């Protein structure tokens, strides 16, 4: 069997379908790169990453195969001898690409399919995901629909099978109690990143770090066009602020499962999200000529809230009406949960083989990686009221200054540390199994206030989660203890550094040294946390950091 791909995204779709033939030693799986696409640059590296054996194109054209699997009808596929199977490429066939010489949806070009069927390598099976796609083919040319069968979408199969791992994916991303907001961008001039390239950075500057986590899913074609390095450089402000950039194979799907909300353009990735869960989705699409009227994505974008100014993002998310996304996904995917078994039946029929007794299930998606960059300096908005201390932290330098600058020592530049109102560090004591020299918590706090004259507070976050805190001019060291919050049987913990900012703001607002112990209230987003502020013990101050 030969898997022929002309782009990375086509290869990924083929890999998602391969479990239909897993566990059968009668089948040899070979790969080849179909030449002619500007997006083929990453195909060979992707094949190597999964350990596939590659056959050069010239050699592949000399051989004959029992089955040739593709996920795009484009290129010189007629040169490959064998029964051809065309698998779904994306969801819904929503886009028309100018310059492709057809007014049909990309992937459903009847003229292109008919040329293939008139060659020496006709399509034996054209697997589509929904009956509407067969009807669209037949409306263009009845002959183009003759080999089409409604199978479903093997990629969606993996997404649906992996839904129970949502909490594992969120833990891998270090999401915690935050709301994971995912942006998805297709490729081409009408994509989110082309129409609104500053949107990721604007959201990072707008949304509080303790309330939201950002992730971005970029179409593989855009990655292939730009290269991962150039893409990351373009996105540097948002990535520096902690945004996670998902890999184009598998990881994008696990991030969608973990998501709490989505911002989309007209690309089909949003339909996988909508099929998996009915959670908020809003549109950042600014319009153009690519979106096909009446397609599933057109239906979705017409019915979901539209993002205007970035300041209105939370209002737009709250305006989403449950059920809208699920309805659009149902118009794109049939046989949800059964696509792989249906494909297995068709492929073995073409091969003339009896399938193995035990069918392989869809492969679960691997957990995603956490963001590669984590902000450690924050512009902190702080407001001390009768109800408590409201805190909102945003990565420093990406937006307006706040009430104070909070900086984690030794993770940011010295210039930021010297500008900090609050300087803190997280204790990572070395094991007692080797020679070491380290500060005690209280000694480091004293040292920080001495070494950085502009700093008003210094704090050490101990492994227990307690924070040892010193405020310039106060005689004693404080212990800052947070009271965990119980939400429906789950324990929610705030970042101790956020609570240190609350204590810093409260002490700044006071005119005299407070009487301790005392209890404070910290407001972070919609959550309220209790803080116990008391004198630190000598043992706590002596802990190594």
C-alpha cells in the first residue's frame, strides 16, 4: 500500500486513517511525496518523524500497488499504478481558492476528479464525510459522484475518542482554573493571521493572566509556507506572553478538546471543535471571496457572535448560543463515531482480503506540550476596596502599566527587576545529597530589598505554597497563606505570586504597620480567595530557597 501526500496536512489525514488497517502483517505501508505543491516542504520530515519508509517519487511511479491512499486529488497521481482511494481533506469543503481554475470547493472539483477517472489510475473509492458532499458533486457532474461513498471523517473519529482525556490535556497545558481560549487560523489571504495579525498579541494584552490561557492553531500550509521559525518570530509578542502554539499533527486536536472557547476564521478546524463539544465559538473572519455560501462554515459564521474590538471579546463569548456549533458540525460530519469501521470495510473489500478478527480502535491523541515561554514579569492592576483586593495580572511590556510591576527574580532582565515594586522568587531547594550554597527565605527577602532600592516588597514562594513576605520599613516578616477554594468538589488554588501582589497592594494602601494576624480577601476574575496574613515563624524564615 502506498500513501501519497503532496502536503503536510494531506499526510496527517492519511495517518489518522491508518488504524483502519492496523494489526495486519499482510500489508506493507510505504510513503511518497507527490511533487508540485508549495506546501510539500514538510512532508518528508513528517514521514520521518513517525518512522515511515519513503519511496522516491520516480521509483513510486515505476511500481504497482494494491492500494494507493491520498487525501488530495491534485498532482500527477495518475502516474501511480493501483486502485486509488481519496480520503477526506478537512471538514465540510467550505472554501473556494482563487487561481485553482474551478468554481467548486477545493477538494470537490468535479473536472479534476473526472480527469483522474479517465486516466489509467481511476479513483476506486472517493470517501466523503457527509451525504451533502455527494450531492454537491452530483450537482456539478453526475459522473464525478459515481465513486463517492459517505464514510465519515477518520480525523474526527480520533477527536471524539479522545474527549475523555480532556482533563489530562488541560493538566499537560498547565491550564489550571483558567479559561483556555484557542484561536484557529487557516491559510491564505483571508485567514485570521493575515487579516488580523495583531489579534493574538492584543488578546494577550487584554486578558488577565490568571483568568485566561491562550493557544493558537495554525493551518499546516501556513507553517509550510513560512517555516516554524519565521512564524514564531511573527508571533513573538504573544508567545512571550505565554500563548501556546500547537503542532500541526495531533496536538491541534488535543488543544481543541482542552479548550473552553474558540475564535475562528472561515477554516474548517472550528467544525471539529464544534463536533466534540458545545462550547462558545466566535468569529474573527473579516469576509472575502473564499467562503462558499451555504457550506457548513458559512452556516456557522452566520449564526455565531462576531468579534469586533478586542475589548469586547468576553461579551462576544458570553453571547454564544448553545447548540449553534453542534448543528453546523452535523452538516459536515455523518456517521460520527463509526467512520473508521466503515472505512475498514471498504478498504478490505478493495484489497480482496478478509479483515483481521479484531479491529484497531481510533488512536487516542497524545497530550499537548505546555507553552514554551512563560511570562515572569507582570503589570498588575490592583484595587483595594471594602470587598477586598482585586488583582489582574498581565505580561509586562505588552500593554499599559499597572498599579505595580511584579517580577520573578532571575527569570527576567535586571532592568525589570530594578523597576519592580514586588520582587519574588520560587523556592527550589537543592537536595541534601550534594554540596550546595543557598539562601534562607528571610535572608533572601532582606537581600532583595537591600539590593533593589526601588523595590517595596520581596516574597519567597515556598514549596508548601505559603509565601514569606517582607515589606520595606516593616520590622517583621509575614507569612501569606491562601485558603483553597472548593468548587463542586474540585480544589482551586491561585498562584501564590498573585496573592503576594494582593498583599503588596494592601500594605501600600495602609498608612501604618498592620495588626496581624488578619484575614484578607483577594478577588481574581470571578473567584474570591481568602488570605491569612500572620507573622512568619523563625522556622519558615530559615527554609532554604
